[in-house]
C-alpha cells in the first residue's frame, strides 16, 4: 500500500518540491467529481453524467493525469469484510528530529502495509499514523516491529470504536 505511492509525505522528501495548483474549469470539476464517485465508470457514462461527449472527456482526463491532478485509478476495499477489524490511530512523539532518523522512520513506515496514512504534525505530537490490522495482537506485532526499527519517545495507540465518516472525495 504505502510502498507504491508516488509521493512521500512532505517532511521526508529530500528535495523541496514546488507544486502549482491545477486550474480547473466547471467541466473539469464535474469530471473529477464523477471519477471520485466511481472510477470504474466507462467514458460514455462519465460523458453522459457531465453533459459532454466521450472524446473531450478523455482528453481532459489525460490532461488532468499529466498535470498531476489525478494520481491513480484504484478501488476502495471494505476493511471489515476482508478481516481487518481494528483501526488504530497511533500518536508518536520523538526526541529525534534529524534527517537520519526521519529517513529510518520513513523506511519503517514504507515497509509496513498496515500503515494506511502517516502525517507529521504541528504541536505536542510529532506524527500520527492510521494503522489497520485484523486485531489487537496484530497491532502489537506492528508496534514491536516499529520500535525495533526506530527510536521513539512515546507512542499512544487509540482504537477506533466506530468509523463515523470516511471519504476520499475532495470538495471540488
């Protein structure tokens, strides 16, 4: 999961990257909303939904991919249906902030498919991870492996009791 992502999260990129926002018109927004709603739709279906024809829709999708607005086409899976019953939010504080530690930490995260998201934070907590595993024992295995790979000051794991909202749809 994490290994195949095209971009690392910002704190760990070795060189700074300046990204320009892609300029979107109303048709681009409609196309992107349709793709977010169901990326498996045919071009004909998308064109019908956005009120255009197939060729202009295909050309816009191609340009949006080239511009980096569309990173990948993927399917959303149901974690519970596949036996991943536990979602933990892991809060990490570290006393290490040098580039070497950050590189080891990023390598550790990339090597763990359980980590669905990782963010560097402002404030008292340095990092937050979203970790999905079959059960608490699997979380402990993840935790033990992580602390063997990198030194952390404190780790707090919060078990999600119920997912109230989850979406990948950006508000275009």
